[in-house]
C-alpha cells in the first residue's frame, strides 16, 4: 500500500484539481463528493475556529463576539517543501499569494461580506444557535442548522463535533446533530474544548474517557488560546507548546496527555484520513475514468483544436466542405428528406402550369381567323394558310416559356433550401460559423450559375420546337379522308364555306393537336434539362469554384475562415484543462496508491 505521505499528497492534489475544475457537485456523485472532507461543527462560541487554527498551526481566522463565522469557510492544506515560505491563496483571487496571515484574516472578513456561501474542503461552519438576537431574522436558527446539515450529512464528510467542556455534554448541539446524520458514529470525532476554564473541582474525564457519551472514535481534549493570548498575537507554535505543558502537568488529565491536544487531534485525523482514502481509491478511480470518458466524448462532439499550420487548416476546411457535401447529397438522393420536393415540381407543378396555358383563347375561332387573315395579307390563301399555321404555332409554343422558367426557379428554390438545411445539419460546421457562412454563400452562388444555365437550356428547348415543325404531322392531316356529309336540298356546295367558321375551327383544331404533341414532348424534356443543368451539377460541382478560391488563400485568411464561436473555444479550453487534470490525478493514483 502507499505510504501515508504519498496518500495525503495524492488526496491534496486531487482536491486541488477539483477546486480548479469547479467540480463541486452536479447530477450524480461528483469527484469532489467522493473525497473526504472535515467539517467542524459546534454551538456558537464553542471554540470551533480555535480548534481549526490549532490543527492548521496558524492564526488567521476572524475573531469577535456573536456570530463571527457567518458562512462556511473551507480550507485546503498543502504541505510545503522545507525552507519554503508558507502562504495562502483564495479561489476568488488565485493569482495573489498572502504570506501575512493577518492579511489572510482581513481577506476572509471582506469575502464573507461579499459572498454568502461557497463549497470548499475543510469547513469551519457557522455556530449553531438557539435564538435570534436583535437585527437577525427569525429564521436564523433554522437557516444555520440547514446550512450546517447540508455539509455534514454527506457520507464523505468527517465531523469534528466541538463541545465546550464546561457545558453538559447532553445539551451539545454538535453531538445531537452528529448523532442524527451519523448514527453509527463512523464519521464523528468528539472534541472537548475549554478544559482550562472549568470550575474548580470539576473535570471532563467522564467525557474524555467515554463514560458520559461514548463515540466510536476517542474523544480529544483541546486547550485553545485565551483571548488574552489572541490579543497578544501569541503564535500557534507557542500555543501548542503551552497546550502540551497543560496536559502533561495536569493532575486530572496527565494520564491522558499522550492522547490530548491539537497535535494529537491532527494525527488522529490523518490516520483516519488514510483509512478513508484507501477505501475510496477504487471509487475515485472509477469516477475519474467516467469523467475522462465523458470529457473525451464531449470534445469529440464539439471538435478537437485546429492546428495552426496552413496545410492542416486547408485540410480541415476541405474535410468540413466534404462533410457538408455528404449531407447535401443525402438530401438529394433520399437519405434525408427534401429531395422529393424536386420530383414534386416535375410531377405536379409543371403539369398544372401547362394545363393553365391559355390555348383555348389563343386558338379560338375568332383569333384563328384574325391571325390567318393577317398572315395572308392582301391575297387570301388558296389552299392551306401555311403562314397562318406557323404564326398560330409560334404563338402557342411561346406560352411554354413561362412554365419552363417557373420549373427552373422552383427547383432552384428547393436546392437553396436544401443547402440551408444541410449547413444546419452538418455537425462539424457548428463550431465554425464563419466557414459555414462562406460555404453557404459559395453554394448559393453556384446554384445561381446552374439556374442561369438551366434557364438558357429550357428556353432553347422551347425555341427548338418553334424553329422546326414536325412536317409529318401536317402531311398526315391531308391524307386523312374527310367524311362526306349529306348535302341538304337547295344547300350551297361545301367549298362555298372555305372561309367560314368551320374552316377556321378546323385550323384551330389542327394547331391544338400539334401543340398537345409539343406539350407532351416538353413535359418530358424540360425535367431532363433541369436535372441535367441544376440537380446533376449541384451534386457534381457545387463547391468546385469554392475549392479553387480556398486553395489560393493565404494562411491568415484560412485561419479567419476557421474562426470559432468564442464560447465554444472557451468551453474546449476548459474541457482540455479538466481532462489534463483528471488524467494527471489518475496517473498519480496509479503511481502511489498500491505501492
């Protein structure tokens, strides 16, 4: 097993790490709660602070009448190397070292006025009181007891139950509370103070020898400095020497001198601490490993630090772009929702738009007659109004440009929305808002280029239908035999109606049939063109232009693109520090715990 010095050093290091980490609680059992602490409990003015000073060996706690300790005061003691000047540090000002312990007392008083409660390690708790005095709220008695109880009820808390020897132990507030939170007495050490000011003819032997109230651990008597000694600034070394002399020369307690005094109390606590630490090592190691795993998992989630050289930065940017590109393609190919909306444009929006085209109005008998007549000029057509047909067909095909462009725009809108969703769903990009914005801008710029090319292509398809008509369609119309209708008596011959409504109605019907054929063709070819020019290119080369731009950027600009959210950077730094301290604590345990 490890030596006591190694174990104490180890527990001090872990406690110091806990303080730096701020690991003072949270859900479940924190590392802080797994470590032993010592809470000094007792009634008001029972000598708690004096006992604590005796154990520490320094005069540094505030003094006065009434409730002086108004908040838990937590101390961590660390052994210094021989010849090193002793000093004190405070968590609220860790860069400042105090070597004047009078200044330490002043800082404690000032911080007490600034803050109410903090969680620390070696705890000098406010004294339990029975009544509220003038100027105090009526709830002060219960408030103090609740505060003290919140510390001593924790299973890792070692309780120093301070009881004045000149009072009946049966009325000890400290013993009463300790019995409630530690009924087996495993965590409770009884300390009797003020032995030197008991009435003549009385002593505290029944308590110290365990007859009056027996505890699992032996009672320890303490002789604190008198108020006169405190006023004279008698140092703790002299006070301890005076305490030893008192017990060694006392007719009542001389036989117990080897087991009395603040030095023996410190030794007793150290021995108990060794036992507790040995028992706690497995759970401490398990808790450290659990915390290490959790920190590593969170670091993986928010991302590890980025290297500073330009090559690594460029590689990181390209990897993040590829991560976004994978998410974007998953939307298009069906791995994620959204790509189906493009099919909806082709299957619903385009057909609906084609049905709404005003062919009925354009090919009405009246308009057909107008167009054909204008096409003939001053000479009426003899057989078939070819120019009239061409003008009617051109005018009809021109209507297809609207749905063609609308299809391009609708697919462009879907692709832009998928870019936005892909940016937000790419976990790796969340830590780099600047890069995410740059990728979004580059992707949308590329989509604009694809849309322009797609618009040109679909308009070409429409123009192609106008530039060359399918001649076979019209030749077949002339080859179809016309049904002879019976000629009523005295009716004029049929060719007399060559310029009548039936003639123009037939022209409109023939053009309508041809336009329907063109419509069926465009209903198939327009989606093909849009997919080829927009969707296919978005999958193939959405960020190609961006890659070329990034490759030409200088190191400083690459770093600016990887500018992270300051809160995220601060969080990563905190996690890295926690991880380092936890790993160091684990290594320290492995190095000394089982020697």
